[in-house]
């Protein structure tokens, strides 16, 4: 979106705008999507600034205090070790959002490239590439992660990569099936007859037309990745206390749900808010990137 | 008394962008044993009119706003769902356009044929399976299916297009309806098959004395079989009358325009080819596809021979028409010449340069000189690119324009193909079929090619639009000094546009020659059959032809 202004100055107004510029214009008219975008940006900013603005340290304990309900000192209450929940949720958001976005981005890039290549060229290459996907699908995910952890040690970045390395499989399949139906369309053949290189065709004519399902799947992947991280952490393979993540907080919150409901409710709200925002933004993006929806 | 009497029918579509009056105050009537043809271009409301009678429209957005449709005295528009089922089961049948999609691929045709008989809503009218089968087999025989006993248990994919349409007709007739609605029943079929199906409908109608409503966009098709013709445009009736009156003595401007748009007669422009210089030379070209279905690995049945040993030359400046029915390999030949389909053997040379066997990289400069116009303007444009992007892509890619000059160059292109410059930033879906085809043509001529292959460029278009696009193509050929290969199944169009014609069937060339000479004296039987099957917009000669068979 950055170069949009420079492009429009070169082109006179009636030359039209690119898909992305149009998408931005349409997105900015979609209130729900803008709301989602605003929430996400706020969450990301808060996460980035957490060490500066968090009211307490994330490992600051007050064992005498124990779990207390929300109060003026501790807006969202404290956990059983007397740690401030607001602080822990803010620190947890750093991990959860990072896992969500980085792992999904990894899945997105590998999945689209792999799926588009296999679908576009077809034949033997497609067969080999998709068998690799099948084999990876068949590997038990837990064993794969545990192996990685054992070999490389527990490392947060590695965790992101490992999750991404599993999630891209579905993405590759979705993109491949889309591309296979696009490949035989006449406009792709027209691009061939213009002498465009294969890569140009994939980039300009194929991938933009697969965006709809990809965006929808992405908005579904981010939350599932966040929950996956919680699961791994729960098993002791991911984040360990005193560090926190939303998934981890929710897991501990569930254990004490009846006595101290705020330990479950507040991290739950944080996660749900993110999911809502993502869905609104995802729907908005899908509509905005489809020229068939009207501009007004 | 008329069996169906429609008066003041109004069907509106309530869409987000306002109310569309799809059918506005339409009245007509049909008698038993009579054929009413409803003719109009796409969007004229001809199909909506008939579907509203059978309650087949999606509601909402469609809403019947007024009028009556009396079928034997009962109003079809206000009857209950149960009564409507009765009518559909007993009285009114429909034959749809596309025989490929209107049969269920998972059921045998026999099962589909007897369905209305053994699952009849009236318990006392239910027939036994054995009886129903007997009836179905007799009917299959009547519509010209050979070996009906055996074919009864076959699945739709085991039939050809024409045979499927025969099955559809049998399916429509099995309940012995009093009214038969045919919605473009021959549009998806080859011309020789079309002639057979039209004859069949005519014959069955006479023996069974049913009323027929025949919907078509093609005046030529209805000329021979209609008793009355109703011309529709934009949801209203322009004119209703006897077939002869409509064709020979029409006073309506729109009908005149429709009749004038039918391509008839020879090419009016002279042949621009004045040299013997061959631009494109094809020698013993073979394009085979591996047959997925073939079980045996012997050499013969393993391949589908789409193009089998074809040699031809196209001289600089001429328009060569390539005619063939579906499956004749004409499109594959076009794609093989442009190196878009992998060839098996033989060679294609352009301007004395052999193209077959070149790497994709080496082909790029040649691609600039050879372009293609595709059949379906809805599929041949990237839906996510604006007109500007679509037209500028070939120019920028081949380095024929710079960022500074591109705006002016694209505008020139738009002028060339007759599009308003204000539409540059619109996306394909915002255009009509004819305008889209203009964009596609613009893209093809953008690189200033010497040779263009047009693959059925007008067969998805309405007849008046078709005439405009054909004139545009002729005009561009003239102005840009193009050589063209024009592929079509429509013989009238090919005669109208080409200097020389090649007739193709089953992957081989049957006959070739100068257009008028070939039309006057076709040598091969196949060519003669093909030429005699062309429907003409002339009721008297059409009726004579059907009677003489």
C-alpha cells in the first residue's frame, strides 16, 4: 500500500488503480473491518510496549495475597501466586500474537508457493509434491514437535516454525485445488499466448484469484495456532511459567474456574476479542479483494 | 380454445440495485398442436416468461407482480404447490438447453426416465416398474435411440450430446404432456445434430398433437418449425404473428434489426491476399492426447488423435475459415499452431521460421506476432484485473511501451476496438458479453501481431452483437493488415467472414477451397451434409427441407 501514492502521481486519474489500491479504498468503507483492524493494531501496539507500560513485572509474586478479585490496585485481579493478571495478560499477548502471526505467515508463504507450483505445473511434479504433503500429514504432529524440541532444545522461535511447518499442509492443498481449476481458464491461456513467463502468470493471474479461500482459511488458522501453542505449553513443550501466553493462562484458569472465575474470564476475553477482530478483518479483506463486490 | 392463455404477465426481480422488470405485461396463447416460438436476445425475458409458468424461478428475488396464465382454465400463477406438482407431472414438460448438465450423472437414463411414472404424486396413477420400463423403451425407440433395451441401463456419460438431448425429449414426453416447453434445445448441439433434433420435435408434435413453446435466440432455427413467432426485447413483446408475416413482412424495427444481423451470403470485402507468400505453414501436424480411459496399452487406442496429420498453409493477408463440429479437433489445431498445446509430430512454421520444438523462452518474440481471441469472453479475462491492466500487460511485458507512453497507447487500443475511454478502470464483470469480447480483441491486437487465431469469437454472443463483433474483426484485419484463422462451428458466420475455408472432421481435413466455390460445389459427402443442415431464416425453404426428408 506504501507505493500507492507515488503510483497515482505518475498515472493520470482515469488509468485505474491496482487491485490492492481498490481493495484499500473498499476496505476503508467497511466499518466492521476497520474496527477489526483498529483492535488488532491496538493489541499489537500494547504487546510491543508491554515492558514499558505494564503495571507490574510478570514474575512479581505476592504469595501472601493469593488470588484476589479485580480491585483498584490490580484491575483484573491476581492469580493464586498473587501475580497481577493484567500484566500477565499483556505479556501473554506478546507470545500469543507472535505465535499466531509468525506461524501463520510461515504456513501462508510455504503453502501458497507449494500449492500454486504443484497445481500450476501438474503432472509428475505435482504428484511428487503432493505425496510429500501426504507423508507429512501422516506424521504424528506431537512426535514431530517433540523430536524438534529434543534435537534443538526448547526455543520459542523454533516453536513458531514447527507449528507453521505443520499448518502449511492444508493451505497447500487448498491453493492447489484452486489453481488447478484456474489453470485451464481461458484468461490463463491468453496469458500464455502473450508469451508471459510461467512465474509472471502464477504471480499476476493465478495467485490473486485464489485469495478468497486463502484469506478465509488464514483467519481460521491464526486462532487455531494460538490454541495449539497453549496445548503444547500445557504439555511442557512450549512456554513455561513464569512466562505466560493467553492459551496457558486459559488452561490454568480452567482449573480454578469455580473459585476464581476472573482467571479464566479475562484471558478468554482477550483471545475472543482477537478472534472477532480477525474475522471481521478477514471478511472485509475477502470482499475488498473481489472486484465483483461493488465499490460503494 | 387455447390450451395456454397468458395475459398481462409481469415478473420483476427485486435486486439490491433496484427493481428489474424481467417480464413486463406479456400476453400470448398457444393451441394444441401449435408451435409458438419465443425469440429474443439474452436478457429479453423469454426464459423467465416460461419458467414463471412452472414456478421454476428463484423467489426471491423474482416476484410475479401481475397477470394470469390459464392452462385449461386453471391459473398456473396462483395454484398451490401440490397443484403445480400435478401440472408438472401430467401436463407440462420442459426440455432444457444443455443436455450435458440436465441429466443426473449418477443415475441410468432409464431410472431417470421412469422416475415421474413410478413416483407419481397421485397414488392411483402410479405405474409398476415393469410397465414403466416398457413405456420408456418404446419412447426411446420413438426418439431414435438405437437398441433402446440395452441403452435403458446406460449412464448419461455413455451418450453423445445429440443422443442425450433425445433422451431429454423422451423424458419430457413420458408423462404425455399437453404442453412442451423447449428452452433453446439445440443451442449446445452441432449443426447436423441440430437439424435432426428439430425434425424430431416437429414430428413428435404432429403425431402427439401437443402444444410447443420453443424458446430460441436464433431466428434461423425457428423458421422451419414455428407456426407463430413472438419477438421479445427487454421484457416486453415487440411483435407477435404468423411465422411468414414475421419473417417476410415485419414492420417492427427491432425484428428487422434481428433479421438483418443474421450473417448471410458471401464476404462482401475483397480478398486482401495478393501474394502466394505463405505466412503460416503446417506440415503433417499431429497432436495426440493420452486417453485416460483406455485400459489397453496398445499403441492405437492409447491416444486420442485430436489432430491427425494435418497440413495447410495460410497466405499473408487472407482470412482462413476453419469449420468443424465439436470434437473435430479444430480448436486443438489452432492451439497447436500457436504452440499452446504440445504437438506430437510434424512442424509449424511462421514466416519461414520453424516454431515446433522451440523452448518457451525462444518463443516469446514470436508470440508477440501471433495472438489468439478466445470463445468465452466471460472466462478469457482475468476477473481481478481492470481493463487498463489487461490491455497494458502485453505492451509493458514485450517492451512496446514505457510507463510514460502506456496511457496513450492503451487509449488508442480502446478506440480501435470501440470502447469508451472512461471505462478504463472498470473490471470485466462490469461489462456486457460484447464489450468483454472487444476487450479480449484489444488484448490480442495490442502487440501488433501479424497473425491472429480467433477461436469461436462470436458463438457466445447475441446475434446483433455478433454482427458488430464480426464487423469489428473485418475492420481490424483491414486496418492492421492482419492474417487470420477464424475457427467456428457456424457455417454462416464462416462464409460471411472468410476468403478460404477448411472443413475438418475427426482430426483430419475433409475439404478445402475458396469459400464461394466450396459452397457452390462441395465435393465430399460430409461437406454436403454440413451445408444442407444450416438453418436459414427463411420459413418457406426451411419447411420444404423438413418435409423433403
